[in-house]
């Protein structure tokens, strides 16, 4: 079960910190991802990390967003700085064991999302 939080409305240039709390995780590895879906647009990858320490950012997230994970509380974070109106959208957290990711090339679990709105 994944639960996102931390969304809200900020002005352009502002910051937000999103959290994704993972409950009931029994896998020995984890691959986590953040996605954004803007109104009328397809789901777009934002950032990904693995329990082996690999981190990747997609598109405009590079240099502005930071993804991290606290294994003690099994929570993944997305720190977003210098937000732009085009960052507006519903942000979703996704998870899978890395074994599943390697085999299926997709995440297995998804949260309900948290809304981020950036005003100009």
C-alpha cells in the first residue's frame, strides 16, 4: 500500500516536498518511482530510485528535484525546488521489487496521488 502526501499550491519558484509512505512491504529489494500526470496528458516519469542506490531523473526534474528514501520508515521523498507552472499535475508514487521491475519493466503498486499546483 502506497500513500502520497505533501501536495499543495505554490507560486512559481516555490518548493514542495512530497512523501510516499509504503506499508506492508515484504520484498528484500525496492524500486520506487514518482510520476506526474497533468490534465489531459499522459503519465510522465519524474524520478526513480532503487534499493541498490541507483537514482535517475527524467526531463525537467533534473537539477531541480531530489528523490530519496528512508528505509527506517519505508518512505520515499521527492523534494521539488524552483517549481514551474508546467510542473502542475497529480503526482503518483509507484513501487515494485527490483526483481519484478527487471522482469516486467513496470511498477506493480501505485498510490492514489497528491495534487501539485504551481501558479504563475
